[in-house]
């Protein structure tokens, strides 16, 4: 999830129609009008000092433009035929590009980005002693994330949260810790009957049969684990991760690793046992010895100066392969089987050729790009929903935090808190940024990253900075901040009008339809990528980027042999 920044303690602007953005979502297409004017984005070299920016409430335009089918205008044709062109310089495109070079010895490729920086929605900021995120805020430290850190050369900058730090859910007027181990028997977020119902469902005694239709997250969880697990744990989790509606999210598409347990084992516990047995019989390959040890427990990771350090490191590894300010105008199949891509660039309009293409822009951007050549693909890709999300980063003195939330040493332990939609709190969730990672705030201050909006609150795009800050501050004073605390320092406020793709029921079918339609249109080596394909978690994006590089390398080598 994602959100904005303001320099110092400046007050918010009340002008709705003139909201400015310091970043645009990565999309390699020609600009089209949006409801918001757009200012220069943060640089990719690292967090951007607050003093260099003067916008008070920025809205990140989720689509910077739609391509034109004709590519009107005379384009300079470049003679080189690239093995691969990756469209989009977000994390997906960058991982794909670096893996092409490092793992598959493909050196004749480009990664093109419409904006003047790479990194996509990863937006780390710094200023006045603060470091904060305005896009994704952290990642699960699986081996894919550790591998990309090693491959890009920034593994020494990895930082991890305390695995013993509690997570909270606001329920019936109290922040209640989420179970993380043996406390599953004693935690007070659920009643004893609710825990018994969950246990009996998990072992398959009262979960019923798996239906033939595709279940939503709500249907799957309530059938398997009961109402309390759904309303008190899963519903707020869906809001916090997807900013989504669990009555629409597909269990199979959004949480496949859990869905597959019941499918393979008849119940969640049965599936877990079968998975363990399968791994014992077919152990995974040895772990890469270059990787740092996996952090113990359940934790999240980042980098010393924010997530932006990762795309900046990849850019340093393949600088001659990256083209920024290249806006894709058209894509087509040439008579000789190559793909022709027309770009608007700082040097004018150019046409380049490739044997294979990876499109890692958001699905609605790709839909515009292919709508004339593959209308069925465009229809499928255009059906995916991207609700708005706002990130509101506020700072309070530690003295403003409620005493019951403090440890004996005066610190505020914890990852953060989630807020079920049934509990009267507008904010989706809050990350305790200064408790989670070191160096995020000056001593004596608490930095809180708050998410607001999502599928159930799309009106945030029409609210001013004052209104967003006022709502978040009001919610925090009901839960973690003292009611009489001084006003917060507004560190950052960013709204992304199209933030997170929703993996709703039917998502996988639509994705399959799009791929088949591209093939039918002769675009057989146009590969779809990005988080609407891989999943929204950064680890999923990275994992898919490695897989995509392998597929693209095979396609390019096959096409080169035919040529």
C-alpha cells in the first residue's frame, strides 16, 4: 500500500482541483490528461530531502497516459534488434532486466521507463531526521527478496523488524494483539467458542466440502474457520494488504498458498501435513550460499535508507540498459516477426525492434496499448480494479502516545495495527515506522504511516490534505495517541488514485483470456508482467521477475535461431 510528503510542518492546501503529485506510477506510454497536475518525481538515487520539494498534498497519477495505435509522426529507426525490451522500470522490470544479464547472459536488451526515474511506486523520502515510505513500506524477507538484495549488491543495507514485536487489531474499543505462537490459546481477540470453531474447521470436521465455484476470501474463511476469524483477523488483513473487499477478492487468486492446502489435503491442516510430506520426499534444491540467514520468526524487511535503495542499486548494475523518459506510443508485429516499438524520447520519436517484449506496466495501460491488435486482451486487462489508497505519515512526540502502549523503557513496541471495517475507524491500518526500523525518526518522536481509502472509501481522491490528516489524527486519538496530545507534524501525504490491483473473483480467468488473446493476435512473445500478474507483495514481484527473465531469454534465443 502507498502514500505523500510535505516539507517541515507546512500546513495543507485546500485546493482540490490543483493537487500536485511528485510521482507517477510507472507506465511507459504517452501522456494523457489526468485530474491532477504532475510535478517532478523523487529521484531514484535514494530518499529525497524534503527541502527539495514544495508540494503539500501530492496525488500520484496512476496512469500517465495511453498509447496511440497509429504512432503518428516520423520516427527515427534504430538499426539494432534487441533480444528483449522490458517496458516499465518498476521493480518487476528492473529485476527482469538484471536477471537477463546476470543469469542468462542476455546483454542486448533495454528497460524503458516513461518517468525520469526507475522504481515504480517504490518512493522513499527523507528530511529533517525522518525517513519514510510513500509507496510500499516493507517486504517479507523470503529467499527471493534476499537474492535480489545480494544480486544487486545492497544486502549489507538490509534491515529487519523485531520478530517478537506485536501486531494489533482494533476490536471493541481496544487494541488487541494478534496471536503469534503459544499465545493462540490465550489471546483475547477471539472468544473461546470462536477458537474452537476455527480449530474444528481447520482439521476438516466442520468445513464442509470445497465448492465447485470460485470462492471469495470471505466465503472460504467463514466456511473453514468461522465468522470470528473472518471479521476479526482476515477482513482487516485484506484491508491492510490489498485495500480490498474480501467479499470480492478471490481466495484462489489472492491467497493461493492457503487455498491450495484445502484443495490438496481436504482441510487446511490436512493440506499442511501433505505439503510437509511432499517436501520431505522431494526436498528443494540447496539454498544459495550467498544469501544471508533467514530472519527468525515472523518479521518484515527494508533497507537502511528505505526501499528505494533496491531499485537504485539495480540501476547502477545495468545503467547502459535503462532508458528513462521513454514513453511508449505503439507496439506491433513486423512482417519479419520482430516487434516494433515506437517511443517518444527526449531526443525525439524513435522506433526500436525486439525479438521478445515484456510489458510490466499496470494492466489498464497495457489494455490501451493492445486494444486495436487484441481487443479481447484489452477488455480482459481493462477489467481489473485499482482502488485509490492514501498514505498519511504523521509524527508525534513520544509523550503523546498513550501510556498503556508503552514498554517499561518508554518505547512503543510493535509492527502496527489493523482496523476492521465494522469498528468505526476510517483509517485502514497504521505502521509504527519508527518502532519497526532504525533511523526512521528523530529521538523522542513516533513516526506513524497510516493508510486510508481502498475499495470501500474511494472518495479520498476528492479530499484535501487537511481533511485526510484530520481524519487520520482523529482515528489515532481514539486508539494509540492521547486525546489531548498536540497536533501532529505532517511528514508526508500522498494519494495514489489507482494503487493496488484487486485479485477479485475471476481474476485468473481474465488473465488467461488476455494471454490467449495476445497469442491469437500474433503477439506470442509479448509477455505480461507486473503486480497484477505476480501478486502485490514485493517478494512475489521479485520472484516473478526472475521467472519472467528465464522465459524471455528462451524466447529471444529461439527467435534468434529462426532469424
